[in-house]
C-alpha cells in the first residue's frame, strides 16, 4: 500500500497514519490535542526543551514516504505525532480539556 511504509527518523520508526478530516482541520481543534513530548525529544536544538535529535520539518517529510500525511504513528510507543514547525508533537487521540499549554509551565 503506497504511503503506509514504515520510515525512520530520529532513531524512531513512523507509519503515516492519515490526513486531518475537514472537521478536524482547524487550528483551535488541533492545538487542543497537541502535547510536547520531551521523552521522544525530537525538536530543533535550543527550542523549548532538550533536543535528543535535531528536528527539521522539511527533513521529516523528506524521510516520509507520504508527503501529504498530517499524523504519523510511532512504532515504538504507539502514539500519534504531528510534525510542527519546531518539533514533533504528540497528537492526543482525545482532546485534553482544561489543560494548560505546555509552554506555560
């Protein structure tokens, strides 16, 4: 199946999962589900937390067999990830209500 091949980035393996649906593709809805994942640590060096692997949005998509995908499943931990401008953020499968933004901590 084209686009569903496993690829490696930052020492982890990812499978392209899907694109956002029309109903999901809204900044507010997306941002309610994003979470910084310091454990995986894939971010630009000098970003908001320690970088364990020097992230680049362009390099992530260059490694991915599916250039149109929005969400990627990590084989090692089973979590969904969203490639953002400065880091790879976990995309919570259910929104976190009443949670403060990770940057406010």
